[in-house]
């Protein structure tokens, strides 16, 4: 069975961008049996499509809450992915993605290593 992951990467060979730094996401299809993965597409954040939310900083999330509209937009953009691999992600965007069924994992590693670890984890969960 195949599944899709989104990755914040500048070069394509490593998870090397923070979530908030990404202006696009590389989407990979992973074969859960073999662990092989292929680049399916790149999805670009189109700032014009993001509503202006002009929210003041939130006492629980700080300035990350100011970008709620952007995080909601990205959650929709990645809606067919079940994982996001990124270097770092804030609490607010993490909770929005998780609410929409996308597990964000902080994995600042070479892509091959990160995908292998993720697929090993998925295989373990399947066996439980």
C-alpha cells in the first residue's frame, strides 16, 4: 500500500527547512512494503490564496497564531499526505495539521534515512 508524505527540503536530498521557512513542499509517494519512495510533485504555497487574518499574538501560541490562515491553507494543500517531515514546526501549525490528519515529524536528517525510519515505524504500528 502506498502513502504520501510532504517534506520541507531545499535540495531534495535532506529534510533541511523549518516548516515556516518552506515556500513549497516536495510530495513523495512511499511504498509501505518496500520502503521505496519517489518524488510525485512539488506544491508551491501561493501567498495570494491565503486570506489575511491580521490576528494579534495569541497568549498560548505567540506569533505563530498570527499566521493561522496560512497554516489552515497549508493543511488543505497537504490534505492527501499523512506525514510531514520537517526540521522544526511550531505548536500552532503542528496542532492544525494534526487536527486535519497530518502527523508532523521533526526529522532533520538525510531524506533516505528519514523515510526509512518513518516506514519502519509504520511497519511496527501495523504489527501491533
